């Protein structure tokens, strides 16, 4: 009750929940792209299962904070660069993300034959395994952020559960939107490549401000939304600007509505 009555606790909870939602967008997009390779009947279940695994993994990592802290200890050195367990996870996860996004882009550019070939290979178990792997990378990044912001594990767990619950509500709509708009999917895949490169850079202790990445994503998405709206303009709007009006039609050509 003391925690519930604390304004500082509620502020920390709201701030961390919002931050977890922002950090979770990459995860939602990646899951949406992966489950799109499954039959329509299995997509929603796979999407919810993937997000549930993300929530479970984040809560589990919060309960072993001592292990998380221990991940920063150097394991070995490469070219005078100390590599810790956390760095290794970020590097491997970034390489996987770049590889997967590049493969998806290549498959999209191949056309229908490429899609057909990739759809055959995409079994439910394979998709879930890939979601589990990338959940580990995104969860580690999320938990490290949470540890740096909040001291109380109970607030962290509550924020993680709330943020994942909200993602579950909107994940279906996001997934359907990405699936219905190939240009949005290509944009999302391109930014997953960027996120993968950022993870690799962080693994080698080169910090890239996340604000720049998120701003670029938001700006590009805004421009693409304008393009989508422009493409959906009614055909009659084009006809109104045509110099060939109905009253100028030659004799024998019926007018519209006649």
C-alpha cells in the first residue's frame, strides 16, 4: 500500500511503461513481419505467443538482476576491445537482425516466386524460435534501460507487464497494416537493418543515440503515410483536373450518367 500511495512510484511506473512501449516497437514490427509468413489462421496466435514470450523473458531477466549485472564483466578481448557477455548478446543479435531483415528484403524483391519459396520454409516452430531469439536481444536492451531508471523491481515488473499488454492490444492492427502495405513493410525492414547495426555498434562499445534513430523512423513513416494517402486519392479527383471534359466529348460518345 505504501508503494501504491507514492506519487514518485506512479511517475516512475508511467515513465518506464512509456519507454518500454517505445523500445518494444521494434519487437512488434519484427514479430509482425515473421508471422506474416504463416497461414492467416495461425498468425494471431503466433503474434500473441511471441509477445507473451517477450513479457515472460523480461520478467525472468528482472528476477535475475545479479546475472544481468555480471554480464558487463569482460569475457575476452578482440583487437584491444573487451567483450562482455552483454556485448556478445548484442553483437550476435544485431548480426541476426541484419541477416534476417536483408533476407526478407531479398525475398520481397524476388516477387511471388520468392514469397512462395520462403512461405514453404516458414514453419510455426521456426518462426517461434526466431521470435524467441530476437526477444532475448530486445529484452536485454529493455531491462538494462529499466535498471538504469528505476530501483524497485516491483515497479519494473509492473511496467513491463503493462507495456506488453498494451502492445498485444495494438500488435494485431500494426501487423495487418504492415502486411497490407508493402512499402511500409520495406521501410520497417530497412529500419530493422539500422537497429541491427546499432546493436552491433553498441556491442563494440560505440554508443549511438537512440533519439536519432527513432526520429528518422518517425519522419520516414510520416512521409510514407502521406504517400499512402496520396495513392488512395479517388480517381474522380484526377478526372476533374483532366482537360478532356465530358462536354468536350465528340458526337456519338455518351456522357457520364446518360
